[in-house]
C-alpha cells in the first residue's frame, strides 16, 4: 500500500542514517506522484528545505537514480531503478517457473491467476494473468495489498513460524475493506490455523465485494512457503461447482512449481 507523508517522515525519524532516509523519502514521494516534479513540490510535500532536497537530488542524479529535464529542470525517476528492478526480477526463479503454468491455467478456465510473495506482512503481486470476464480486480503486478484479507496473503501467513504470526497479529491493524473482511485478531488466528491444516485458503469477499479466491502455497527446497498462487473469480450461482474443480487444478500446479523449486514431499 502507498505510504503517507506522515509514515515517510516517521521512517526518517527512526532511521540511523538520516541523509539516506531523506533520499529514499524523495524517491517514495516521486514514485507516488507519478509525474515529473519540481524542487518546490518536493520541499512542500516533505517539509524539507530546498537546499537539502537539492543536494540529495544531485547525488541521486550522479548515480542515475534521478533524471532532470534539460528543458524545464523538473525531476523524474531514473532508468537506474529499472536496471535494479530487472536484477531483482531475475533472482525470482519462481516467476520464470510459474509463468507457463499460470498462462496455461488462465487460458483453460478463463479466470484471473495470481502469483505473490510476502513482503513486510503485505502481499506483493509478482505475476498476474487477467481473465476476459467483466470483473476487474484491485490487484495488479507490482502492487502490494494487506495479506490478512487476501487468500494468497493468508495462505503465506499461515505457514510462518508461530512466533512471527504472533508478532504479526500484535502489530497489524485490521482495516475493513469488504463485507467479509476479518477484523478480529482471534478469528484471524484461528483462520490461519485452519488454512495450514487444510493446505489452502479462501478469500470470500474479504478484499473486494463480489470476489472469491482460492489460494495455495508454493514450497521451496526446504519446505518453506514464501510464495503462493491463487485463482480469483466473480461470485455467482456456479461458484460451488467451480471450487472443487479449481482446487484440484491449483493443487496440481502449486505442487509442480514447488517440485521445480526443489521441494520433495
């Protein structure tokens, strides 16, 4: 989820190296604005002196992380971030392995298929094949959503060590997004236990009304769950007929991907 200016400033205050934190704060604000920005805009948004921001921008520019227009002097995110992103993506072998399975399943059943990883207790979508149906889902590749109200997020949370789950439940705010969002921590804890016992998770109108998801874990060579895959569909009269069929297909795919990552039952 997008960070607010208050959250960004709080991170600056908590950071051991303020200058680095301020530079990263500038990047976060530029990313959120989705347009070229001026020095004055950044100064106003962050409440920092123009001289401070100017120095940080020039440093980022030297390294290629920020570009400045030679015409009007505005700033934008540099191509260096694209290079870094490509490097990070290249390390995600799971995406390369999963893509053929996701594409094939998406064509076969004409539903939206997701691939995601847990990132700081949010779920980061690293793969998505959209269905041809009219429903459009809030997720997209590269977006982060709360893990507790998505099937794909809950299934990864369920396989965390008990100590991490307790830490998560202690620190998370359970905001209501849709009519069935779980906002009670004890209920969520029981739900995660059930998910781990069953080996799959449902999202029954928890992140978005009229949306139902089935999610299953992807195991690595050590039997750990860092990734998951899901099928998202519109709720309708035929939902019960679809669930069992889709669960079988999703299980086959999740285990195939896990096997290619080195997992052995």
